[in-house]
C-alpha cells in the first residue's frame, strides 16, 4: 500500500477535531435554534470540502455553503445530504444541475428566477431558493430598495419557493463601523417591506464569521461561518473574544542536505549567499503549492524544533532552508512551515502579515496542489 505521503514529501495536515471544536465554540455564541451554515467554498478554504463538511455537520452544523455548482455537486457525490447553498446566483444554464443535485441557489435576477421556475415545474417540485439583498457591499444581489417588490414578483412563479433572505457585510470586521450599522438597518428595512406585503421571508441571515463573533444582534435565524470554522481569526478584534483552534498545518520532509561553500549563492538569481560555509536543507514544495514567492528570504521553517530561516527565492516546487550551526538535519526529517513542532508554532497569520494579505488567501493557496492528511475528530 502506498499513499500520497509515499509519493511526495510535502502535504497539509487538517485536524478535523479542531474544526469540530470551532463549530461547537461558534454555536455557543448563538441562541439555541439559530441555524449554523458551515461555509466550505473553495474546497473548504483549502482544507478539503467534504471532510470538513462531514466534521462540521457531525459537530452541529445544519447547512453548507459553497460558491459554485461544481463545488455543490462534489459534496453530493461525497454522499452529503445536508442542505447545500450556493452563495451567489449561478448561470441560468446551470438550473438543470441545481435541481438534479438538490442545491439551493441564491437568486436576484428575473432571468434566473424564470429559468429556475421552468426547471422546478419540469421536475414536479418547488425548488427552494434564498433571495440575496445588496445592502451596501455592492457586489451581488437585488438592491435593498427593490427587494420587497422583487420578492412580490417571485411569489407568483410556480416551481420555486422562497426559503430565505440574506445579505452580506462589507465591514463586519471593523469595530464600531458606521457602514456596517447602515447595512444592518437597510437589511431590516428590506425584510420588513416583504412582511408588509404579506411575504414570509423564511430564514433571515446575514452574519459571516466576524459578525457572528462580534455582533450578536446580526445572528437572526442563521449564521454563516467560513474562516472561523478553520480556526483562523477574521480580524484582530475577534482574538480576545473566542478560542479558535487552527485546523491546517503545512509540512514537508527534507529532500536533500548540502554544505554550501562561503560565497556561493542559493536558488534563482542567487539572491542569498553563504557568508560562511552553511548547511542548507531543500524542501520539496514551492509557490505552486501555496508557499508564496513573496515569502522568499523572510519566512521561517521549523526543523528539529528550531526556527530556521528560509533562504533564496522560493521556487515553483522547492525551497531552501538554512540549517543553524549545531542542528543535525538529515534527509527525510520533518519540517513544519505552518503548525507546531516541539514548543514552537508558526502561523498562517504571520505569513499573511509578511505579505500584506489575509489568512483567507493563504489557506486557499495551500489547498491547490498539496495532498491532505485529515486527522479525524473524536466521535462524540
Ligand atoms: C464566504 C462567505 C461567507 C463566510 O465568510 P467568512 O468571513 O469566511 O466567515 C459568508 N457569507 C457569504 C455570502 C460568503 O460569500
């Protein structure tokens, strides 16, 4: 028997017990009865969508959120039967697949509503959908001023059924933000407008991870958590508020060790040169695996429980690490790029900080090519 770890000495480890802990901890912030959507788009933010989905559902999540029809189909093919939401409106040409796989689309255009209605009638059942309201993000959705009237036009369409109404915040991660408050008010106005017209909005939802953690008033009927599910903080403000466990570690084994003579350079451009004879270890992963090239020469790697400097440019499939004097490193030794080794921890957030980006982007990147080992959650 061989597995991915035999074929390649670089992988991510995803701790599903951490995912379960995060679901339970996030749910504890909400009132009993509040639905919990685990957002597993982009292959579970690079953590493996079906494994994360199953762990989240077992830990108490009620629904799943994805970005694309194909992401939804993959969950169904993995045997997942929980409600799966598409967080934006897919192309009209996808309605057949939506109905076949029982996916719940977001809806905000008359064209899509018409096509979905036809597909629902043909299938002989009413397809549930969620109406997306734009309250200020100005990305997708029907504008909040038009939402109630639009919902009224949908009421008479056969083959579709309004199951919920939602919006998405642009600044939930900014404490005391006025634009956030304005989005909350606009959403409330849109929902009230529907009720005035005798339309039951169903499941009303708005909160992403930062709103779930920082703004209980926005929990409404359901919260939609992505980044926090994976144990990462959406912003500084949430750090003191909730204890999240990061689920992803990035690991590799040393593929070669060499002595680099004084004055010789390492990697493309020879941008780093040995000031004295230096032991350098090669790791078989690179920017095609999500180790961003911008981390060249600034990132750290744990070897033998010691924080080592990465040196030279990060290549597509390899990177090099300076082995500190006195540390004994051999081919096959485990290296940690993100995660814990001995008493040291390297975080996604430190890398994001170095790059001037967000943890969201980096975990998605680590999902691109590395194989994943999932550590199971405890059976409750
Ligand atoms: C991605 C997404 C979420 C999850 O956001 P996080 O900040 O990762 O919690 C919630 N709602 C919608 C509509 C999204 O697109």
